[in-house]
C-alpha cells in the first residue's frame, strides 16, 4: 500500500528500519532545542502531512528507548490519526522522568504505525452471551 505524504521539512520520511519493523520513526521538526521538564507536556511538529485510505488509521506510538532511558512517552498513550485528517502530524510528548530532557531537531521522537480497522454498529441487547471469564476484571487471574 502507498500512503501519500507531504514533507514540509528537510528531515527523512518515516521508514522501516528492519524487515520485521511495524513502526516507522517520526522526527522532531523544530528550529531550536526544546527542553521538557519532569511532568511537562509539549507538542512537537514533524512537518509531515499524510492521506490515509478509508479503513485505515495511523497510530503514533512512544519509542521504547526514550521511555525506559528518560521517561519520555506520549501524553495520550497512542495518538490516532484518522483517514480524513489532513493537518500536520504532531507528537504530544510528556516527561515522566525525574530529569529534564532536551529534544533537538531531527531527533527520533515517536513511531508511526499504519493499522487497518473495522467499523462496527452497536446492537442494543438486554443480555450478553456467557463466557468462562464472565465479568472477571482487572487482576482476576491473580496477576
């Protein structure tokens, strides 16, 4: 599948780094370094605009290296880019670490994953089918 992209930066397009990669790196398209203090959130532009086919979404996900080494992750967990959005891809970063962290131009700040999805309709019923788990919720298996 091909995704149309406009790149308003001089940074590389997202690409897969290995044959088994599902995510493509997004780069910080900023003019000057941005320091994120602990518990501070910032919106980092990428300079990218994409056209996603209907039935697909782009997910912006945290980079595990930034998360484990520095506590830098996404403030919204996973960012969803809908197929009808045509604005710039921005990455909402939060610093959950104990030290300030500086983002520089061209730093890899997140990953982009393209995912197919199904649209559903809800059917209102009075009861659901039963399962072995039933209503067992968080931690019900002892973990």
